[in-house]
């Protein structure tokens, strides 16, 4: 049971740190340079984990296994992080901005799941989406 739920706690904890740090980036700091430093730290951490956790076994095979998905994911992460930094810089509150973005994301992913991954589209999902949209209306009034 623990192995099923701990990743959610880890994601929530990491997201809290992520949003606090994104909102706290100095207005005077260039957002692109700030993200560059962020990615240098992240890349160094990933390289260290790759080398020292026993995953480093066959570097050429690891290189060959990289597909377009990793490249697009990298671009998506940059866009996502720039979006949050800009969202906070234009004045969104930390308590509302992420909530609005994630509710919109949740509704969109239900549709993506149904249209592209054959997820079920149940009455509960429709009601949940309606409640999410109603929540967006109420939270932004």
C-alpha cells in the first residue's frame, strides 16, 4: 500500500517546493538565466544519480534508447516552468494560480485520456469535470 501512495506525497511535497521557489525568484533575475541555473543543478543531480545508483551500465545503449519523447519532454518542461514563473510575475497568488492551472489541466487530461488512450468516460468523470469548471468560476470571482 505504501509503495502505491508515497509517490503522490512526494509529488505534493516537491510541487510545494517548486511553487515556493518559482514565486520567490527575484523580479530582477532574468527568468531564462534562472532556469539555466535550475537545469544545471537538475542535470548535475540526474547525472550523479545515473552514475552512482547502478544505472550506468551501457552508455551507448542508453544513448540509442533516447527517442523524440525525451526531447519534447525537455521542451515541455521549459515551457511549463516559464509559464509558472510568468504567471507569478504577472500577479497570480500562489494559492490560486496553481489551482486554476491544475484544474484546467485535469479537465484537459480527461479529454486526452478519452480521445487518445481509450480511458473510460463515465458519468462520474462528467460530473467531476462540471464541478471543476464550476470551481474555476467560483474561485475567479
